[in-house]
C-alpha cells in the first residue's frame, strides 16, 4: 500500500494548474485565485497623515507642558492644508494630511482648547501620532503574490492601492456523478435495500466551498454503457471528473471498467484509515478521481488527498493540509497498522476530544468534528500528549 505522503505526492505531481485567466471586479473576486503578482503603483498612505484626532504642532513651539498656541487652521480628512504657521497649532482629525512644517500630533485628550487657542499639556515627540507616506505600502511593492486565494483582507488591500479589477485564474470545472441503483434522493421514499445519497450532497458542498464550478450528472444506473456515456460527457467539458463508489471488482461495479475503456486508471490502496481505496486516472483530457463509497471514507479522503489536488489544479500555491499540535484528552492504546485520521473536537482549553464512534459509516462524527487528529502507524499515547491536528474549518 502507498503511504499517505506517497499518494499525496503523486497527486500533486500530476496536478496541472488551469492555464486560462480572466479579469474580475473586486466585488466578484472573493474566493478566486490570483493569476499574477499585484504590484502597487502608489504609496499607502499616499501622504503623511494623522493617526488620531488632536492638534498638529511644531515641536520647537512646545518647549514645556501647558504652552498655549493659537489655532491657525482646521484640517479634516480629505482637506488640502496650508503650511503650518510658526507658533501655531492646527486642529486635525484622524486620516487628515499633516500640514507642511508640522512634525507631531498631540491627541486631543492631552490638550485644552478655548476661544483663545489651545493649551498643549504634554511635550510632543518628533513624529508622534503621524502615519508616514508609504508606511504600509511603498510604490512598486509587490502586495499580493500569484497563487493566493482572495479573501476579504486581500481584496481590501487591492482596493487600498486603487485597483478596480484583478487578474484571476478561471474556476476549476468539476463534473460529479454517483453510481448505485440503491441510491435515492432525500424526499423520495426508501424501498427495501435503498439508501439516501448523502455522498452527493456532501461532495457537492465540499466542491462549492473550494470555489469549483460544478456540474452534477446525478445518479448513473449500474450499467456499463450508461457509465461510459456519463464519463465521456463529463470529460468533454470539464477539468476533473469525480465519482463516489463503484470502482471495485464486483459485478455491479462498472466505474472501473468504464474508466479503463475510456481512458486510464490506477487503483491505489493507501495505508490510511478511514479511506484506503482511491481511484485516479484520466478520461480524455480530464483527470478522474474515484472516491470510496463509505461516507466517512469519502469525506476524509477528499479533505486529506483530493482537496489539495484540486487546489493545486486551481492554481493555489499553498495547498495544505495545515497541521498544529494539540494535547489530547484521551488515551490511545491500540496501535494501528495504518495511519489514522481520527475525528475530534477541541474543547475550551484547546484539547482534542474523541468522538466515541469512529466507524467509516458514522457520518455524524464528521458533522460533529472540527478537526482530524493525525495518528501515525503503530502510535499509542496517553491523555495530555501532543499530536498533529488538522482543522476542518480552515480553508486554503
């Protein structure tokens, strides 16, 4: 069996980022992947400005606390102030440009103003409460690198340098379908031997959260001709074709034979639990991924292996998964031969609490968990020991 690292390495090595890109407005850029470095043509802030409401002064004019100065001008944000006259102060507000000649701002709580002027109650320091031009971003600085996902802070940063649109990679096109004559849609009646198709809704949601453009071909009946037709249609217009179940060698498992007839397929046994089986190959120009049919196995395999692959295909530079060490609240006395990803939830003190049922069919454990504990093969531990934790709430 492949180790987790071997399987992930092979997936990432084969992942080809989408080549096409497009320009989108900032309000439509959330979740998209930046296609090229973003360089600032301006300084941020564009001028020296006040960090707070107060009085702009010349330090040489305030030789001791309590010095009284006439107020020569009022400078709100957006104004164009006159040079500060020697021996005077300027009433100034947060974000307003610093008048030429002023070299400090005294916060209003340290001043006493009346109709005759303002008393400065503290000795100012050079540069006090002044935000300098270019303090955040200098002209020509690279503010965002290609391959990052655009979130609120990054889009705000682009807006701060006056960029109205961003060059982003096109969305990854993923087609999904599910095989099994026993599958029923939520809302339908369950007959003998039938089950609801939970994997469809789980996988669709996982893909949507990544920002993929998804085409759902629904349930394909257990028939080789129908499966081959679905594969051809999916591969013709998509970057990736994703299925759940049907890749074993049973008489009613037609996905394996269909992929081999339409393209090429590798069946991997990976030394992880839950998971183990994963199908990977190509149909035409599209990548093919076949997830295991058990819901927890499908979920964990997607999060740990398929998601990094899709993120790399989307053009993301960092694809995770990101780990940090957390203490446990439980003993682990059985040494597994496979690497195990255990469903846990962090308590108020940041310690991992184990879900009591870890079976591959217990989807409620995934809904309850906020992360996975990475337990190495042969590892046992006692409560309080530190283990790697992968958050299920942190997106790439």
